[in-house]
């Protein structure tokens, strides 16, 4: 039986003001059920994650993402704790801030001994593309235009439609309407997006679009210990995503994929990576090659998919390792499913036909457990809070759309 150091609290920090981030709730439940006190630095004490019975304390986020503000917010939390806490950044901005603040966070917080600068290197999409070329890791061809005309020429050379990415998506200003990744299909769209560079705060990259399709998108989650061992690791397949075929995982299944696992393990070993990692891959059906799409140096929102019968997952592995406990190997539970209720509903509405892979997985492992992101019998309040917030969000979007339509109708009648 695994024994946790319940005297050592965990602090979850998310700088993204997204109340629908189910990964934060998953981390709170995972550690809280193990008896670990959980404190969360998130957008609101009234948000869904903060309503969890497993959150011992909800703390206000920094006023902005400047390092001095982040450090002040974490210091306020540390002042209320009895000793050093395990710090778990839940988004890229948080992971990058922690990397830069590492010398000033010690000894109040416990962190994986990550190679200096590695978090920034893998988070920057341009740097990631260069790293993959250097290490021989398959990655979609990615170009960085120097001006708008070169952007159009590069898009045409890659073959429209193409994927447009901002190199440092954590710099996108809130409320700007800019997305970290967009599929653009015409030269006009490329020009318009290139014109947003100043607002975006980083370079625009153009990437060859690997065609989406059923069963082509995979992910790898792991915890890499201080010794470099990644005994807690698994590969999963996206059954549904939102937006459909291109977005976050709405329904995922734990399934074996030796090719993806081999690529992922080779990459993290070559980098000397330590801590929790979430990698996204897509199969190119024309070549049979899996390409790395994203490297996330923190827990993926769907990390709870990879939970074995003893309750072990990457977040628990992190706490065990950083408190000097032995980390057992993860027991493989192929066929286990993870469903994000709100996004799964949108995915079904937009593409109602059941995917064949999902049916096959259900037949192969009829007793495999399905975990929902928001609802849990022992912790129902977050699901209720999410439902209320989701309905309010939908109402605001509907009202905004209706208002725009009314304005347009009045304009055309003049």
C-alpha cells in the first residue's frame, strides 16, 4: 500500500482564468482523496474547482502574469502553510513562471529538478520545431515567415489549408479573440492573421496540416522521476474532441500504442526531462509516421484517464517522488475512458455519429471504468457549479450573437 506524506500540502496554480479547466479539479480530487491537503491558486473561490470538498483553501491569483505578481501570490499561500509544499503548475504560463522563479521559490516549495531553460524551450512552438529537427523526432514541417508576403508564399508552398500557430501562446492577451492554433484556408486569412502579430506578442508560425481523422490523434502522459525513470506513463487515443477533430480531448480511451510510447520516451530521455509531461501526436496516414504536435510541460487536462486501480496517476507520482516516497509502476488499464461532459456534449451535437474506435474499445474491455471530468459521487458540487457557469456562458454567447444579428438587420434596412 502506498503511503503519502499527508503533512506536505500541494499547491495547484493556474494563471489561465478559465473556470472550465477540468484538469485542476482532477488534480485536487486525486491528491485530496490520498489525504494530501490541497490549496488552489485559481480565478475565483466561487468557480467549479474551488467548490470541491478536496480543496482545503482557494487563493486569489496574481493580478497579472508578471513574475513579481506570481511570486507575491505564491508567497501569500506559503505564509499560511506549516512547511514546504509540492507546487503543481496546471498551465504553460504557470510552468514557465515557476521555471524562472525557481531560485526564489526554494525552499518554500518542492519542484522537480528540471534542466535549466527546458520548460521555455519545449513551450515555444518555434523552439520545439527546431528541437525535433535536431533530435530526429517527426514533426510537421513548420515555417516562420519574416513578412506578410513571405507568409502567403510559405502557406502556398505547404499547401493550403495550413495550421497557423503563435510561437508563444501564453502571451495572447485575454479577451483578444486570438486562438493559439488556427487552421487557415486562404491567402486572405493568412494576411489577416499575420497582421495580428503585435497583439499576439510572438511570431506567427505556419505548419503543414496533417489531415485529421478517426483514430489518428494520440497523447502520452508520464511522470519522469528524479532518477529519470518514467514508470508512471500511458498512451491514449482521442475518441472525440472539441472543436471536432482539432481541439481538446472530450472523450479519451487508454490504449496501447508502442510507436507513440517509444517516440515519447526517446524524446523525454534525450532532453533529460523531469516532472509531469503531456505530449500530443497525430498519425500521418500517408506515411504511417506519428508526428509530435505539442509538448506540454505540466499535467494535461485529461491526465486522470491514466489512473490505475490503486488510484495512482501522474500527480500522485509527483507528490510521492518529491516527498521522498517510492513511486510504484503504473498498472496498465487499457480500455479505461475519460469523458469531459460539457465538451463531449458539444462534440456529439456537431458530429453525432459514434466512432468505430469507441465501440471497439468498449467491446474489448467491457468492465473498464469510465471517469467523468466534472461529476463524482463523492464530490458532486463542482459539477453543479460547472453546469450553472456553462449555462450562463452559453446564454451570454447567445445574447451576443442575437445582438450582432439585430444590429446587422437594422444596418441593412437603412
